[in-house]
């Protein structure tokens, strides 16, 4: 390396350090926005070509993102407060009493219920949650602020999508063909993940919301809550139907509560989540998007779990992206090692 190349490298390193010192608080939002833009690149390109306007395509994609993410969150935060304020102390005490009577003959569970499920312990937390939801506490506002930043960065990346992807391919320290394959593989995986998440959340939220509306509940509210909760693997849906079943038991009786619980377990958790969801993912992957990802669906599933456990809500996007990039980089490294070994022989 000559002096000029070293000087340019030092300048580039200083520029990266300066940029990181300024944009560090926004780094997560920027990465998520880039991944979302990569996931929706084909749809954006289709709209831009059809409408013959990159600006109009960008506006439509931003509005779709707001409709899918920000609008349900605002609706849940505002309408959900009404349901929290309706929960008086007597209703909660009655729910806990019935829960203890139901679990009194179940080993270990009855001990846990007697120790932790007490109104005196839970009521103060419920009051704090109600106050938190009413005032839109700092964490809630922080999350909404983060969503707004993601949408803002997403609009910028989508508008300059072609230039950004070309720059991203050029920055990857690999031959042009391999760098293009890495970007395409991450984009394809993210495309499958994003559309699968949206379709399954809407589908399961619709199934739950339309059913509980027959019992007098707000179907749109609980459908939106269940849709977001279903993004949490394994236990997501139970976080909604278990408390709602207990509340229904207190207000409408045991039969209604058992019907909601049975419907949630059998129809949604077993039929929809176990059998219908893989069909939706396969249909999106092969028929709608026409992509062939090299990563198995099971690996994507565990990467979503790992991502959410580390990064929270946005981990469902970051987990598969990081895993895909790791697999692609490993494959290119192995191919490069084999090529070097062949040349040396």
C-alpha cells in the first residue's frame, strides 16, 4: 500500500468515526430502515415503473408503512386505555379468585398462583400501567419516536434505492458478483420475512378479532393486539387470549371463557399457526415473490426469536438479516478459500 492509499484509508476511517459519533443514537433506526427498503425493493421498483415516478412510488410505500406499523400502534394506545380503565378492583379480585379455584388441584401451578397472583400485588402495577398508557410514558413515546425515525430514513433510502444498493455492493469487500449475490440474498430473505410476518399477523388478528366481537368485545382493537402479539413466537397469542378468557369468565361466565380459549388454541394456535401459516409462507415465497432463499424456514424462525430477544420489536427484522448475511459471508469465504487452495496446488 502506497502513501496515497494509506492517506485515503485514514481519511475514510476518520469519516466513519465522525459519522458514528453523530449518528450513533439513530443507527438502529437507520439499519432497520435499510432492511425494510431492501425487503420492499421489488414492490417499489414495480410502482416506480408503473407510475413512472420515483417520488410517487416513495410516497405510496411510506404511506403503506405508516398504515401497517404506526396506525395500529396509535389505535391500540388510545382505544386500549378505555378497556384498562374499566377494570375495577372487584373484577380483578373475582378473576383471581376463580383462577385460584381452577388451579387448586394442579401441582406446582397452584403454589405459583397462591404466591404471585394476588390482587394486592397486581393492582398497583395495573394502576401504573393505566397511568402509563394514559400519559403515553417515556418508553411508549420513545418507541413511537423510533418508528417515526425508521419511516423517515425509509423514505430517503427508498427514494435513492438504486444508488444506495449500488453503493452497498461496492462497499462489500468481495468481487462484484459475490457482493451482488450477498445483497440479493439478504433482500430476498427479508422480502419473505416481511411479507410473511404481515400476512400471518393480519390473518391471525382477523381470526381472533372477528370471533371475540361476537362476545361484545372490540374486534378491531383485540384483532390488532393479537396481530402484534402473534409476532412473538410460541407464546405470543397466549398473552392475549388467556387474560381475555379470564376476564370473560368473570363477566360472561365460564362457558364463554372456555369457548374463547378453545377457539384460540385449536383454530388459531394449532390450525392457523401450525398448518395454514407454512402454506402462506410457501405461497408468498414461491408464487407471489418467486424467490428461492438458501436459508431454511426453521433457521429464519429461530433467527426471529434470537433477534427479538436481543433487539426487541425490531429484532424480527434484524435477526433474519444478520443470519442471512452471516450465511452468505461464510459461503463466499469458503469459496474463496477453495479457490486459493486450488491455485496454490
